[in-house]
């Protein structure tokens, strides 16, 4: 049971980390495209 719980908690941590990374990348891409639009 302890091992199963550890795996589940690790999975949750990885999911949160991935979501944070994806959000950061999306924000950077959005700000870059917005910057390009402003230059045009």
C-alpha cells in the first residue's frame, strides 16, 4: 500500500510539474506572437 501511495503522489507531482511547464511555454509563445503582431 505504501508503495502504491508513493507512486500516486509522485504521479500527481509530475502532472502538476508538466502543467506548469506547459503553461509557461504557452505564455511565452503567446507573448511572442503578440510581440510580432505589434511589430507588424
